[in-house]
C-alpha cells in the first residue's frame, strides 16, 4: 500500500517505523528469553529486566514464582526510542552458570548440567542470532508496507 508523505515528514515517518521495529524486537527478545528459561522456583524466569542504556537493576528474591511469562519489566523508562541501547539482562546470582555453563560453582565439580535437560547451554546466544533474522524479516515487511 503506497503512502503519500510530505517530503518534510519523511524523517519523522522513518524514525517512527524504526521505533516500532525496535519496540517489537525488544519485547520479543524478552519473551523468548523468558520462555527458554529453566523453571524450578521460577525466580530466574521472573528476573529478566530491560534497561535503557544500563544493565543495572535488582533481581527477584528467593521464592516461588508463576510459570507463566510475565510482562516485560522495563527499568527506568516506559518506551523504547531510537538512539538508546537496550539491555535485556538477569541479575540472579546463579544465572551465568545455569545459562552459559561458565563460572560454575564448586558443587558442580566442573560439569555443566541442566535439571531434566530443560535448556541448551548458551541459549541466550542462540536467541540473539535468531533475533537478527527476526529484525531482517520485519524490516523487510515494514519496507513493503510503505
């Protein structure tokens, strides 16, 4: 579908389209990380956060959490905007050994493991690569709609 856009409005229109893609990408990445997170108490899954220009933030206290995918938890901002860097992070103390298989605690005796084979070691990197394709596909879709 063709649009009539005044020359003076092209910059704003393009920025708006890129911001839509940015928002969808950030929220989809957050959702995929949560869906792939192992669940024992649900704390790790519930502790994913999105920071704007920062990866700081806390984590959920120990306890039981619902096994559902919770809405995105934005730290210090309300909406993604072009020009900022967004970090989807998890500050639970055991996140690195559980997800990446690095910095293993002594009790693991140097061997990474996943309870009931819930996850693939290093899955956040797999999701990051998948999201590159997601952005390409959706950017192409935006281009066809213009």
